[in-house]
């Protein structure tokens, strides 16, 4: 009888200890994306790298790029563009809605319409109303993925769908009615969006391609000014 009571007390103690040691409920996919959006919208600057898979070999299209983005609406970097069957590295600066590019065979910058090269204003990428963080706010069917390390930092993956019309506004799409499949990697400690892999009909309807956006160096001391034209 004494042994039975002792066993019951021990079992009760184990249950109590387990309850005291239980962790907080896991952050949901939607909550993690919402935290990432808030963090991104509060970030003053970022380093941006864009790569693509499945890009065409003809026509005009954005295929990649790298540079710094600064709030409210500035960009300074290089964009890879396919034009007339050739791959071009364009030095691009965007300040307050005006986009400057150093065109091939020229020594200075010119004011350009970025649409003629297959991309939008890169200076708008940090704007909460026109930029990347919209993908996080409008993501649908979000599901938590695996936790892993990315460049030495712990990130949690979230898979979701992003409306094609929204992706067309921020990047490009040949079929805006088709949702884009997204895989976001969010730093679990800081809430920073580190990577977004987007797969959809960017270049041709019915044919998937992938854009990968990598973001780093948040809140670095970045100063971007308009270049002289001529």
C-alpha cells in the first residue's frame, strides 16, 4: 500500500514538472510572416541580391541584380538584363522615383524608364505599399516548414502562395492570374526576412521560372544620391 502511494505521488510529480517545463506555443506561419513584415517595414536599408532560374534567352527581361536599398525610395547597384539577345550589366541608381542607368557604350548616366528593360523601380522595394513586404502581408495558405541555418543564422521556412497580380507589380509576371509559389526564410530571433524564393510564370505563361531574393546587412549606413546625367 505504501509503495502504491509512493508510485502515485511520483507519477503526479512528473506530470507537474512536465507542465512547468512546457514551452510557449509555436509561432504560427501567419504570425511569423506578420512579424517579418513589421520588421522589414521598420528596416532603414538592406543589401539586395536577386538571382533567377529558367530565364529566357531571347527578348527583354530582368534576370538578376545586386545592390543597396535605402528608405524611403533609393537603390544603387547593378541589374542583369537580357536585351536583344545579349546579357547586359546595367549600373542603376534610383532616387525618389527617378531611375538612372548607365547604358551600354556610354560613359555617364541617363534617366530611363525601367519598364523598357523589363523591371520596375528598384527604389520602391522597401516601400510598404509597393515593395517586397507586400508578399508577406498578402501570402495565402501559409504553412510552417523546416528550421535550418542560413549563413550561420537560424531561420524558419514558410511556404505560401502570393497573388500573381501583386508579383507583377513588384517584379514581373507573364500571367498575373496565376498565383506564385513562395518559400520565405525568416530569422527566428530577429524576425528579418532573409530569403524569398518565388516560382511562377515570370517570363512566359504556362512556364515556371524562379526568382530568389536574398536580403542582408539591415540598417547599414547607406547613403544614395542621384548621379550626374550626361
